[in-house]
C-alpha cells in the first residue's frame, strides 16, 4: 500500500461531525481529505446546546477558543410549567458546570460552531477541504478505499485506508455499509416536528420572552401538547426558540412548509403570555425530526459512520451535536490505537460507543415523556422535581456531561 493511502482518511460531509473528525484525525498525524457536497458551508439549524462532554473535546482540538467569543454560558437550565409559568426545577450551569464537569456548558448559533471548526480546519496543513463535491462511488480493495466525487461536472478521486461517513441523517455513505438483511438503512420520520425561530433580543418577540423566561438561561416550557426550549445566542443579541409538536411528514429535507395551526393548536391551555410570544416570534420554520435505526451497523471494512449518519436521534436530550463530536474524537483515537489493524480499531470503537449512544437516546425519550406529561403523571413529575435539589439534578447528569474518553484525562 502506498504511504499516502495508508495514512489518509477520507471524510464525506463537512458538518459538525465531519469537521470534528477531520481535526481529530489530523491531530493524530493523519492526512485528511474532506468532501462536502454543498458549494458553501452553511449551517443547518439555528441554536445549539453544547454540554461539557462536547466542549471538552472542542478545547482539546483547538476549536473552543474560536467559538467562545460568539457563545453564551447560560447560568442554568430552568423548567417551567407552560400553563402557569411557575418554575418547576433548575439545574445550575455557568461556573458551577465548569467546575463540576471541567469544561463549560455553552449555547450558540450553529453557524458559529461551524465557523469555529472551519477556522481551525483551515489552520491544519494536513486537512484538504473540498466543497461542491458529492461522493458518488466508493471502490474497496484489500488496501482501503478509493472515493470518487462529482465536482463541477468532473470526477475527482481520493484514496485512503478509511472512509468516514459524516453526511448526516440522509447519508449516502450509509447505503454502502451492509445491513444484516443486505439493504441499506434509511432514516425514518419520528412523527415529531421542530418549530424554530431566532428573534433579536430587542424585538417585540425578544421582549415577550424576557417577560416570561430567564434570558441568561436555557428555559424549557412543559405542556402535554408541546414543549419549547429557549436560550440566548450570538452573545445574547438574539434568542433561539425551538418548539416541538406532533405532526405529519412534510419533507425529505431539513426544513419544509407545515400548517402553523399545528403549533397554535398545541398551545391550548398555556399561559396567554406564552401564546403571545409564539405569535410575535413568527413566522416559524418547521423541521421534520428524522431518526436512524441504531441497530444497523456503523462500520464495515475500511468504512465508518458517525453522528447522524449512524444514529440520528430525537433532540430531547440536546445531545445530537455532542454525540457527533464524541464519535469523531473516539473514532480517531481507536484507529490511532491500532495502526497496524484498522479493522480491529473499528470494531472496538463501535462496540464501545453503542452503549453510551443508546443510553443518551433513552434519556431523550424519558425527557420527552416527562415534558409532555399530563394528569397524574405530570403531578408526579412536579413532585419529583420539587423534592430534587439543584445539586442533585446536576449530579443526575454527571454520567452525561462529565464523560471523558479514556485518553482525555491525559490531555485536558
């Protein structure tokens, strides 16, 4: 095998997962070639929460300092009853989080995270990022893979010992990883819609939120028909609002058109001030939430899937980006630990990652159940939260936010 192929990693996708993987592999001395089908790197989504398990890795890879100027350190996660606006619980963040979990908890605009990662990638001489290039085929051999990408009507190729599919929930690379039944795994609509809006802090909507929410916190309003998460982005100059309801499948894409009456109907029984906020914040963009069956394989000879391409999940644990970042860092570490046998590194990585990703998904499902509870279940939820001190609520998250990869304690 020629030296270039033996030391080069090819990555499909330049989102959070792909850029983090590029940095993680480059940090370990590998040459990296990234293909991104979009002509320009434009971040999908709006706000993003980055818990300490993610920011710890970003710091290790040299990207955190580039994000901090645009990010916000929220003081707490606050849970409120959407009908009464009464505070139900508070999980301390801010300096408490940084001390407890040894890394900050941040909220930011997704575009700011992408910009920070891209800026760091540009500083790495062993990373080549090519945009406007769609991976069209992969040829496997005993030595690795040769990836072909279509770019401006021409085909460009890159050879490597490993192809990393970081191309999201609608991954084309996923179709190249064999499933037990021999058919590629596809994404599935979860039955949930995410309604998103970003409003200036000094707008009528921003003022409406300030009147009922905590402007320096992550505020979650709980209601049987929906829940809404709101927090500051862009150094507090704007607020990101995300509401979640049941809904019909609307598009095989990130966003689409949906009847706004779905959202307004879900607000029945909520406080008038919250309804006014939703009205002032419009128009809202609806995003269909798709998931990927986590039981499908994440690896094949000379190939691996990470982030949403492997295990897209509902966002109710606010861990989608964090799991992609963890995937990227741990995959690079596992491959580097077995330089003479990448296949063994891939298998060890997949076996090791699956239990944690599954646990995070279960936490998201539990959150969704609790946040949409009604009747006796809601009463029990509120009683549990009332009896739980802020410190104990934070301790309940130690396994999630305090997580470190085995080699991280030597590098942080």
